[in-house]
């Protein structure tokens, strides 16, 4: 929830090293510091990149600097922080300036990742299949995956509406998401993650069936309110978000009263198989 805003940080693995990436302008953009870390194995990849960027500009490659974007990615401390990122074409130019035996394998890896994105744009069903396969590999059962996939679709519908109706920056999406979450569960996403003891993990990947269902109800209700009332502007969207969350929150409280227990849980929905792999 907290990190499922308009752009979501994904982590790819290249030769046992993590490279953060995110969809921006309908293509993958990669963390340059992560790429530098992979190629140089420097103790200070940020310093290496800072020096290299100055060198590229001094050598007349200012267009490289101009094509770098500051995008928010999930940092090691669990917060979304602005990070220098670039698309595949620009990353290719940057890595040409870094002497490393890993350059060619990394180029091939980047090309493959970029090609997979092109395939997904042309056939969105491929992205869905790949996501399903990843959850299955992690050990999630089919019935949970079905709910999670439906939740992703509902979330994308909602963020599309927000984009059309006045949300411009990441902070807008965070505020609106927090409104729904607070009204639905009594917690904003960062508080919910803290309750579950999560840091970099995706909150929704650790929700159980009821948590996912009420999340979907809050977001789907909000989408329908936007459309029915033709809402525009952040203040109105925020009001709608609270109203949508209130609908889900009311349903949650009724169920909790009947069951005699709280739906909001500190438990992490992490199958035993995944826990074993992480040890």
C-alpha cells in the first residue's frame, strides 16, 4: 500500500546483486548507483557515480546528465527516496565509461529486461502471467494469488482515475492512499508496515485474505465514487478516498464484532516455504 503508488520499486537480480528498477514513461528505469555497484564493486558506489557524472559532463557528454531522472525508489531504510535513474539506452552509455569485465553480460541482461517490457506493453497479459509465476515461486497458494492479482488490477484502475482527475506527484498518491487506509483499517500504510514488522517488503504481499479483501473494497469504492461524482482536484479526491475507506472500514468493524477478533493483524502472510528460503 505505502509503496504501491504510481511507480513501484522492483528489485531485479544480476549475478547475485540487487538492481532496483521502476516503470517510468512506460519503460524500465534503473538505479544508476545499483548499476555502478554491480560493475565496480566499490565500497562507495555513490561517490564513484558522483565522480563519473562530473567526468562525463567535463568530457562533453552533457546529454547523458540531461537524460537522468530523479525517481523515488525504495531505499535500504524502507523509505522512498529520490535516486538517479536512467532508461536502458542511457544506462548503456554510462556503463561504457566503466571499465569492468561484467559490462557485456550486464548489457545482455539489460537488453533482455527491456525486451520483456516491450512484450508486456504489446500484450499486458504477459505481465500478469509473470507476476503470477513469481508469487507461485515464492510459495503463495492459488487462492491468495487470485485475490492479490485482483487487488493489483483494482489499484491500477484507481491510480489511473487519480491521474486523470488531478494527482500529479508521488506525494498526491501517498496522501490519497493514506486516506483510504486510515479509514479502512485505522492505520496509514507506514503504521501498518510497522505493526507487521516490515521494512522494504511490500505491505500487500503480507496481508491475509480479509486484509486484501477490505483493501480492495476501499479502493474499488473510491474509484466508483470518483466516477459517479466526476471528481476533480486533490481536495475532492481526498474526500472521496476517505468516503471509500469509510465504506470498507464499516464493513470491517461489523465483521470484527461478529467474529470477536480484529481483522487488522501483526501477522505476516509469508508461507513457510518462503520463510525457509530466507534463512
